[in-house]
């Protein structure tokens, strides 16, 4: 079998039926949520494959994974078959690699050259050699700086940096402009002003992708970067495949390949496999990140309404959003942190949950400066709130999911996660909002809930905890919520004595 690949697709040539079957099986996944689709009487999941039999093709980003991984498949008799896929690979990409610039200089806000960290340079070298793939660096580890260094090294005439939120749009433009010391273009927020390096909203590109001028723009891009590439879905995928002349394809993420098989295949299809990986524990040990300490507040008291037998929507509503005992414990813990001198970012999932916390603050912390923003607020309001919590003008900033990932607030010292859910990769994103290490700040405090009053909510709490334990960088402290003030006093005293 021969596999010919271009920038977007790989094509199987002279493949036997058995070889095609092996490729198709390796790229088969269960469609998420399909067992609950209308008309699915047997509740069996729908199986789909990244292999396209019409064109005998697969996404080019999956090629390396396909040929290097040992695959397994259950045959007709239920026996597990293990196999490797072998093929002669032929590069049919129209452009050739660029000779990189050896000396890379990036700048700070005062236009002074910065020292690029050794692991960041390692990531740059890994990408230049691979030409496509994901770089895994923990949140607050300088992913945008790595992207800027690669842009500087390659000097490509057309580079597209794709983000998935309005807040990240402005933040990325500011940082890339500073690091590169050049004007960076913008697509998004009702603006279409591209440049040599352009930061674009994936939603804006996706919504206009059938327009000729957008197709022409995407076809001109030679280097495409997806920030937070673990969020790969239909929108970034369509944008990526429209960039048919993008020889270089980079994914930046702190949490790659943490979902189900469908999610993993989508992520690799977009940019390729993980080509560089440095752990949170390593960066904490090196002194590049603040050490995260997680307090899990044990919630043992039942809410005022019965939860057993409830559907998920009702369980989340009554067990999380409108659970007065849980909400009060959370807000009192946040107020305690403010009294200890910490600024607090309080994260919620639903808009009405944030409104409940805002009202609780008015009742129990009327002397504190508290603000709430959600997806209903524009980018200017978000930027103002972010600046206020960073500059110490806000005591507590309550936000919905818009600040779950990608947001850089270097001075932030405490994150309170009130959202619940299993979270998975999102738990890492949320809990590292304050992981940037700054002068005088060596630690960051994260507060979450251990919801022991319900079996399913407790299971979700344990899964969130397990995700953090796997990072091997978190110190985890369990305590009943009523004991939190004593526990945080003990922690602060211990840290000061070091």
C-alpha cells in the first residue's frame, strides 16, 4: 500500500481490501451522544470512521498516528486482533520546508529583548523539524510566546492564528504584537483587517467560509496555528481544511488527547500528533509556574429538596445551581480568601448561578468590590473586568464559562470552581487560571467542592480530583467546608515558614 499526502489529505493507493479494512477500523469511533438520538430504540451508539471510502482518503494529520500506533480490532468471533499498518509514504505537498532563522529575538512590553526559556526553544525546534503537530505546554507556560518564536524563525509571508473566543482574540493580538514588534491583523469583533500575521475568530471564519473572499484568504495562508486545539470540532476543522496551502500546521494546548476517541481523532486530524510535551510538574519544579494547591471542600449536607431519581438537568439545577447550602459555603470560602489578601476568580457554568453568587456577595460581603460578567457582556467589558481583578481593584470576579480557558491573569492568586460537572481537561484549564508565577507569588490556591450528598455528583467530584492528581503537580487538601478557614491559615503559615 502507498499513501500519498498533501497539506490536508492522505490518499490510499494500491491498497488491498484487508488493508483498507484495517485503516477504517483504526479510525472508527463511537459518535458522541448518538445512543440518545431520536429513533435509536436499541440505544446502541452510531459508529463512524475518519476514513472516507468515496475518495479512499483520511485526514493528513492522522497519518503519523496511523502508521506508528499498534491498533486493535475485535473480529467476527469476538477475538481481539492487534496489528500495525504499513505503507510507503509519498509527500505530495506543493511547497517545501523553509530554512529557519537561527537567532530568534522576541520583545517585552517595553520593546526590550526577552530571554526565551529553554523548553520553549525545544518546542520551537520540535515543530520546525516536524512541520505539523501539537505542542503540549501547561497553561501559563507561554504557548503564545512559543508561537511567536516559530513565526519569527520561519518568516512566512502569511500566518493565521485561530482562537475560539472574543477575549482570546484581543489577548492574542496584544501578545503577538508585543513579542514580534509588528502590527498584527484581526478578523473578528466585526473587523476584517488581515496582515502578515493575523489573529482570527474561528466562528467568524466558519460563518463566512462559503464567501469567495474568505476562501481565497484561507487558501493564501501558509502557516496556520490553532490556539486551544483540544477544542477541535466542526468549526476549526472546516477552517483547517480550507487552508489547503498551509504547509505548517500547529496546535497549542495544555490538555491534548484527553477526551473520547472521537475527540482525539479530531484533534490529530486538525494538526497532527503531539510532537512536544512538558508537564506541569516539571515547570513547577523549574520555578516557571506557581505551585497549585487545591482545597476540596466536603459538602455532606443534603440540599433542601430531594435529589434521588432526578434527571441530570434537575439534579444539576437543585444539587448545584440552587443548592443554598453549597452556594453559601462557596461564597464564604471566597470571602475568607479576600480577607486573607487574595483576589478571587469564581467560575460558574450557568448564567443564573453567577447571579445567585452576586446576590450572596451583596448579602454577606457588601463591603467587598464584586463584579460579574458572562457571555452577555462584550469584549470591552471582559477586558475591563480582567484588568480590574489583575490590578487589585476587584476583590471577587464572578464569571461564566468565558474565562474557563486561555485567559492570562498573572496576578491572580485564587480560583474558586463552583461549576461541578466531570470537567476532564476543562478542570485543568479552570484550575490553572492563576498559575502564572510573578514576583512575590509562588503559589496559587484553587477551591473546588467534593459533593458527597449525591452519588452522581460525588462521582463527578472524584473524577475532577483524579484529573488533577494525574498531573502530579497539585498539593490536594481535603476538609469540611466549615473547617476551611483553619486549614487555609495552616497552609499560609506553613508557606511563610519555608
